[in-house]
């Protein structure tokens, strides 16, 4: 069964950093575009970024551009989100998503204190 599992969330102060990880299983990870989303309390789920299947192309939401960086290791079926210079408005549950097949993780909580 295809699945993706996030980890690495936590509590951090404004200006701090966190690295989220997403591990995939049950499908050919190297064939799938991967994405990060986030959902803040009371708000709709928001797209954060997309990375191509071989990691050569990445796009980011304007709200995180220049602060967040995605990377993937197809040999380890892993997909990371490095978050720097975190702000309180980055507080959300962060979700990993594979496109092929379309599968979502359960999410990991990121809380940024002011």
C-alpha cells in the first residue's frame, strides 16, 4: 500500500529552523512529483512547494520563497523541507503529498512562537 509519512515537526522560536522529512513506501518514489502543503488553524490547506521527480525543478509559494528549501533522495525514498527564518505565520500542520499515486501523509505540527 502506498503511503508517505512526515516527521520533524516541533516548537521553535521566531527566526529558528526546522527540517521536516517525508518517507515514502509502497510505490516507485523516483517516478513521483512530490509536494508539501500546510494548514493553519481555521484556514484552508495551502500549497507550499513542488519538486520534480528527479529533483531538478522546484517551485515555492511566495510566502516561503527564499526561506524554505525542498530536497529529495530517490535512493532513500525521502523528501525533505528545510525551513529557515521561521515566522509565527508558518505555524501549521505540514503535509507531504505524492502525485503518482496520489497519497497524503497524516501531517506533522510546526509551531513557531513569537
